[in-house]
C-alpha cells in the first residue's frame, strides 16, 4: 500500500508531501500517475560518503511521470544544500511535489529535505524544522549536528555561489495512461553461458494523444510489424499536429515568455547598450564643454569684477580728491587774514551754492584732548531743508574726535558720519596750515550723494566703499551706511586692509549664504580707503548652469529618439531569435520537428539551418535514449551519459555477482498460456528487480526467468556484499508473499503457486563494461567471479537451498547474517576448491531451531572432513530433526558418507567434492 504524509510548506512557497511505499508492485500499478509532479530521491554510497540525487522514475514506474532531476550531491558538503536551495527557488516556485520513498528510507528522505529547508531558513530553529518534518530518534539528532556544522561553516568562511546546476522538470503534464500491457521484447544473447530467450517487460502504452506542452517518452513496442507501422503512422500524425500548433503561437506570446523567463532580453540589452553609449558620449561632451565654458566664464568674471572695482575706485578717488581740494581752498579762505570778512562770506556762499553736497566745514585746533572750533560754516539751505541743527554737527565732531585727531599728525582721515546724524554722509579731516604752521585741521562733512551714484546696484555685482578701518562709507544698502557697519571681518575686506597692493582679488565661501563669493578691491589712494566689488559665483555662473540643464534636456530628447529607433531596428534581429526560442521550447516539449525556416542570409539564418539539423539529431537520440531506458538499467544509462568512453573501455573492479533462477520454470511455462506466462513473469521480475534496485544493485540482464545483477559497478557501492545478501533474503521473502497472494486469489497454475527460486552470490574481481562490437554492445560482467556465482545458483538445486554464497560473501556478512557451511566443492571449469555456504537469513529473524540445525550440520560436516562417517551421519540426522522438515543437503551428505563407508576415498582425500555438471 501507499501512504501520503500531510503537505509541508517548503522553499519559494512550494509544498511537498511524502509518498511512503511498501515496495510492493501492486501498489505501483494501482497508483494514479497521471497528474502531479514527483521527486524520486535516490541514494548511493561512495568511498567519500553517501550521496543523494533527484533522479528518474524508479523501476516499475512509468517513465512518462512528471518529475524533477538534480545531480548527485554529497551529504557532507554544506555548499551543495545551498546550491539546491538556489536551484529550487529558480525552477520550482509555488510548486507542489510528491516525494516517493520506501518505508526504510522515509526517515532519510525527511532528513534530507529538512536539511535543505534549514539552510534556506537560517533564522529558524532546527527544533521547529525537525518537528515540521516529523523527525525523531537518530534523524532528530542528525539534524541537530547538521545545524551545528552549518553555524560553524557560516562563521568560519564566506561561501560564494556564483553558479549552480539546474533542477530539470521532465515530462511536464504527462499523457494519460489507461492501462499497462505486457509486451514481449526479444533481447539478444551476449555469451554462451548466458543465452537469453525472449523477456516480457511492462511497457507503458499511451492511449490518448499527448498535449503539445509535454515532453513525451517514446514507447517501445516490438510485437509485430503491423503494430510498428500503426505506431509510426500515429507518431507522424502527432508530430504534424504539434508542428501546426507550434506555428500558431503568436509573437506576443513568445515575447511574454521571453519577458517572464529571461532577466534581460536581447532587445532590452541592445537598448541598454545604445543608451549607455549615448549617455556616456553626450554627457562627456556636455561635461567638457561646460567645463571649458565655465573656465572661460570664470576668467571673464574675474576680469570684469576687478575692472569694475578699478573703474569705480578711480571715480571715487576723483570725487574724493576733488572734494579735498575744494575743501582746502575753503580752509585757505577761512584762515586768510588779508581778505575782508564780507568778501570771505561772499566766497563761501558762492562755494556752497556751487557744491551743495558740502554741508559743513570747520577749522579746529587741539587743546589737550579737546578739539576747539576756530571757525566753521554751515550749508544754511541744507539746514532749512532738513531737521538738522548746528548741534548735530558738533555732536558728530565730538563722537569722532579721536579719529579726527589723527589729522594733526599729517594723515588724512575719512570716516562714516551717518550714525546719529540721520543723513547718509561721510567726514574728511585734513591737516590745515595757519600762518605756515600745521596746528589746525580741516573737518568736512559731505553728503553721501557726492559719491553714492557709483555704488548703485546695477547687475549681479555688489560694490561698496570702506575706510582704512573696514567701516562702510558707501554701500547700496542704506541701512549698512546709517549704522556704519564694520566689514573688516569680511575675507575680501580683510585682504584689502592687510595687502600692500593697490588692487587684489580672491574667492571665499560666504558662511551665511553658503555660496562661493568672488571679491575684488581697488584702493583709491586716500586715507587707506578702498572700493570692494563682490559677486556670487552661483549667480555669475547661472547662465552656464542653464546651458548645462538645456543640454541635458536635449540629451534626453535625443536618447528617446535613439531608443525608439533601436526598438524598431532591434525587432528585425530579435524576431528570428524569438522563432529559434519557440523552436527550442518545442524541442524541450519533445516536438523535434520544428516548423521554422531561415528568413535571412546572415549568421542568424545559418544558425537556424543548424538548429533544424540539431532538432533532427535530437529526435534520433531521444528515440535511442528511450529504448535504452527500457532495456538497460538507468544507473548504467546515467553513467554512460557522463563518461561513455570509460564504460566502453571497461575496468577490473571488485564486485558482487548476483544470479537467480526460477526452479522448474519449464514445467510452469508449459501449463500457462502466453498471456498468463507473461503476466506471471512480469510480476515476478518486477518485484525482484525493485528489491535489487533498492539495495543499490544494477540489473545486468534477464535470461528468461533468470536475473543477473551487479553490485558495486558501474557506481561503487559500500558494503556491496552485505547489500547483495540483504537483497537476496528479501527476494526469498517477497517470493513467499507472491506465492501466498497467487494461492489466495487462485492465480496461474498450482505449480506456479508453488514457484521457488535459487540465488547464487559471489564477490571478487571481475571485468565490467560494455562488451560486444562497436555497433552492438551491452553492459555486463565477465570473469571467474561471475562464473562461480552462476555455478552456485545452479548448485542450489542439489542441496535444496535458496541462496548459496562463497567465503568472499560469508565473511563480510557473518555479524548480521546466519549462514551454514554446507560443502567444499570443486565446480566445473575450476581446479581450486570452493567453500560454499547457505545464506539462511538475518540472525535477528531466524528461529532458534534453524540456528541449532545449522550448528549440528556444521559439526557433522567437520566429522565428515575428519572421515568419521558414522558420527557425521548422526549429526546430519540430528540437524534435519532439529530443522523440523526435510533437508536435502543433509541427505546428500548422508548418502556421500554411506558411500565412503563402503568405498573409502583414500588417504589423499582432502574433503573436496568435484561437481561434474554446472
């Protein structure tokens, strides 16, 4: 029977369930394989450890079943589980899988998938994963060890998985199979010793046509020429339909397939490459053009900025010097003793009427720390127009007396007189001579209108005037002038105050505006006063930035135009490639007759021609593969696909040879009709072959009712002697179950219901590989080891036992199996004597009377070798009595002892019995 576990959430939102198989062929026949996706977990032992794989359907399962395949991976390597995770997420998102496993291997299967899931879910506790997968006992502890090793490897190294083998999905949506009909397949003989009659195998016979998206498997039917012709005609019709359906696939469907199946299409790559080249080219041009333009603009800006400072400085110098000269003239007039008073007043009035910016002039002398006015004049009209009083002027003098006092040392002084004066103005103090002595100073207060016109903001530059202390004299912002703001901390002003040069220029970052400023200065040559011009580079280069932005817009438009052109041009390239992709999908589905033709005379057209030829070659190869899969063991086929040359060369290796044969099969075949005989043989061979495969044996061939198997070739198998022995015991038990089933259901004949089989096992070196000609060969084994195994199978009839083995088998299995040393013989064709043993069963399962019988028999055989015939006969009789049923081996040895009692074998007798027949 088959049992199904609950669904378990797995990687990439997929789900798995375990299908537990009791190894009976009846359960496989009753199971519906029409729907679903399966995973056949297979294992093998190598000298380096155990390996697993997701393989092809097991023996007895239709090869059209949808399943996944993944190569062998070593359980000791953590990286392989990571590769499976990556491959699974790529190939099987949101898939529902059924994992077929035997009852004995169920815990191993659950453990393997738990490991894969644990690698995928690194943050999940291993205990939760163990509970989810139903792990108990040794499997539970094994997952714990795996989790510890996983953490160690992650902490000790950083693994990189650049690539991983793909998970292949085979026979997606398989054709429906209504029944399985026994088909007789003739198999050629390979040696004189192994002449092979016709063998009946269960071959799946598809009734309905396979849909287009199915990778169908060719069915091998060799009954009659008529049936072959019908199959060929049906196959041609199916292929023609498939071709017509494939031609009906629209380009839109193909493009959707490409979009969903590939990361980047060729069309997208072309557009991407053109876009990158276009962007790189245009952006490089824009970059260098902008850079050169920016450099040129910067040079022009520096030149313009400095030139403006020089021009305005020259004008301001002219205005100031002119005012100074006029003031000096007034001072001479005021201090002159030879000019009448009324004439002085007339001259002063004329001066003030002509230059109304002068609003105050005064001659001062210094007495101690006090400035004493000796003579002063006011612009009366200005006093009338404004609210200024004479006291306001005196306050200006008083507030700035310290600065004005510097004029007594011969220096010229220029200060901002606006604070507290309510009128933007500046004051100049000059040394004044009276009677030839520089003991007086001339103080002039001049309205800022005198020079302010040069500092009006007309563009992006800002120009202002500062004195030798860094205080603003003239500025476009009147509030800075009225408050006499100190700008000495401004970098360009500081540079001017500390520089000995008359002109200068520097760039600096404005901490408040967070922008780069370009500043220039020009000293006017009077009282350390200078004109400063500053401009923001952001504003100065705004035109450059606009040009850059405009160029980017142009580049974007050009890129769009180029992409449109490439989009339509690329279709002329991608369309033939999409046709090839369609053909590839058809080949992947099993339709090798692809309906495409070359449409161009370029490389793509040539590729299409070769692709068509490739499809024809694959069709032939698939036929051969399907035939081989039905006639040769899948393990051999798998290894042949890996390295066929090595199998052709063959090799000398240690193997275990297995031979089994049905007793009295000729009698049984005479009593049954051909259909019943085929059914009986198929049922028997299927059950026995499944057991052989379960224990890692490889089917060599069928010889009628006989089975020839190999253990440890072509793939090495650890403990192959023990596994061959286990398989032999299970076959004997399985045959007993089949006999019981046939008897209860009254199937076949009485002789068939009592059918028995004999098995011969031997281990040792043998030649294994493909034997035959270059045109026709089969994988088999040859050598003395093989011949002896065949002789043991035949000798089982003489001793009435089911399984005969040699010392090469008995020694490796003696801890687990109960054996009986049955005879020392010289088989036909060999000179060396061979110790042969009966394989009775597992020590844990054998009844105590059989153990006692085996011990008594071996004592009797020892007495037999010592020529104590009487004692030997006694032991053999007791052995049969302990066994509780007739023991043919005991009777053979008793008869031999009776004969030797009458006719002694002589003193040179060594206990060896020479067999004269096979």
